[in-house]
C-alpha cells in the first residue's frame, strides 16, 4: 500500500479542521460524494451504452450489409468529405 505524501495528508487534516470535522468523517463524506457522482454519470449514460451494445449486436448478426450501392451524387459527397478526387477529376 502506497503511503500518502505528507503534504497531502496535512492538507486533508487542515481542511477537515477548517470545516469542523475529523479526518475520517471528511474522507467518508468525500468518498460518498464521489460514489454518488459516479452513479449519476452511469445512470445518465446507461441509455447510450445500451444503444451501443444493441448496435454492436446488430452489426455482428448480418443486419448490416456490404453491398450498398451509392448514387454518383452520394459517392461525390463522400469523396469531397474525405478529400478524394472524384472520378471525373482523377481522369482530367
């Protein structure tokens, strides 16, 4: 187990004294606050995690196909986004 640097230990002790708490109580309150925050973040992101897992499951179950045919307009838009020359520009 790593030892806490003396400077950090002193800061915690000073802060606890400043708010009228003993170190143990201060650290318990801080730990509870951290756990509550983590629970809120997990609850907030849970729908996104569920959607991601569902999308990965669909991708692995042949829901997605590789035989998509793009129109010339769609391909030109993709080429423009990716900075690729279009077929007509490459031939010129």
